[in-house]
């Protein structure tokens, strides 16, 4: 990579786990490599990248108002332009991977793709699956973020991916958790529950709401769901219908959720599928017990197959309510479980895993 340019491709930056990894990885690689650029239509996030990175974006700010698909098309055109300007370049795709691979192969550019979420969530269509299988194999390297994910990619697409865990900066998370913040839970004694995630079908917070409705007269609890998304009104309507307004509230997503997570007793993840959910690692750093859906992929790996936290059947609110009740009745036992997960956080150390990113990229000739 001595004389090559690294082009990082992420058309739509929307805030979330993938984006956190994008910022961390890009800034680290810009220190290690001479020429790094980022292509994105999300101009408002340009300050998240350090000054060594060339941020390539449409001149007009209006593109952030358009759909993800529109951003893909605009950024693919910019990618073609950059490849033609820098024939000696390597493309590292974080998003729109299939389109990116096709462009790179047409214009003879090396391409690494990072797949972010389990194929269980996006490969159910038979025709798409065949198409993805053909195109993914054209990439020079496919990267995923968990061992289970690597197995899934092999099973679904016969692709030998490499895995690199998401880089976790414990010091930064703990530091940000001490920032000033208003209290989000009542002072009175109760089980304090938190979830952080986009209000979309994939994250399935409705399962949490249904589980809490089951527990309404069994235990004293307060829950906060932190996020934004198209399902917010559905959640508010359900909370009102079930008369849960005093126990559950929704809070708008913040760039620093750590100061909110710190106030809770337990963190619940209810996703239908993931890749390697950063938020579970962050909650562990902040010493919160985790109850998670046993979804593909990541939670089972982080929680040591259920030895380091509680796993419930994906989409099953009765199972989740039973797991919450188990925690409430067996806190000492759960604390012993948690310590096992905390002890294994070294696997996700940011320096260790960022070096893996660098070693992957520097080997491209």
C-alpha cells in the first residue's frame, strides 16, 4: 500500500454501530497510510474524520434528505471518478457492497468489502442469494466481524471470509459515561432496564414492550428505549394502550448513549439479526448485565453461548419476560455470569483489532 490510495466507501452515514466502526477504523488507517479518502453523501459527518482524510462528497448538502438508494447511486458515480483518477487504488467498502464490487471489477480496482449484518437478515430471496453468491466471490477479500458470521457467509455464499472483531475502546466509553446527564430513571427502587437501537423492524423493540407488559404486575421496573426510527409511533401507541406510560419511556438517540446506559441495571437487546452488536460490548464495559435475543450473529459469541449472560428465543416475548424475572430473582448468580463476559472483553481490544485491519490492507499489491 506504499504508493496506493485507500478509498473508503460509505454512501449513507446514519449513526449507529457500523458508523462508529467506520470513524474509528478510518481515522486509524489514515495515521498508518499516506493516502486515505472517504466517499459519502452524508456531508454532516465530515468532522468525524481527522484532517489527514480527504472527505469526498457532493458539493450540495441536499443529498442527506434523499433515500439510501439515491445516495448509493451518487456515491458510485464519485467512486468511478476516483478510481479513474487513481488507477493505483484499493477500495474498502462498508456499504452497498454488491454495487461497489461490480464497479471495482469493471474498472479493475482492488476491493475489500466489510459485511455488517448476518445474511439471515438479507439473503432470504432465492434469486438475490444466487446473485450475491456470484458477486461476493468477485471481491478480493470479504471481511466480517464475528466467527459465527464467518460460518454464515461460508454456509450461505460459499465465501471464505476473514473475521476481525469490532475495535472496542474501553477507556473512551468509560470517559464518556461520566459526562453530565439528567437522570432518566426515577429515584425510587426498581429494576432499571435500557435498550439502545434504531426503532426499526430489525431491532424488534416491540418484543421488549410485550415482555414488559407481561411483567407489569409481577415486578417493579422502569424501562427506557433510546433511539429513533419509523416505528416510534407504533411503540408509543402500544405503551398508551397497555397503560405503561409510568414505567416505559422513549428517548431520542444521542451520540453518547454511555451516560444513559450507565444508569441502568440491565441492558436488553431484542434484534432479529446483527453482525456483532457494538452496544452489547459497550454495555459490558459499563458493567451492565445483558439479556439478548439469540439472534444471528454476535450475541451468542459475546455472551459465551449463554454462560456470560441470558439468551432468549428471538421474537419470543414470553421467554424474554421469564429471563428478566430470572435476573430479578437471581442477581448473585447473574453477577457471576457477567464476570465471565467481562473477563473476555480483551478479544475486542481496539488496538489489537485495528492492527488486524491495517495488516489486511497493507498486503494489497
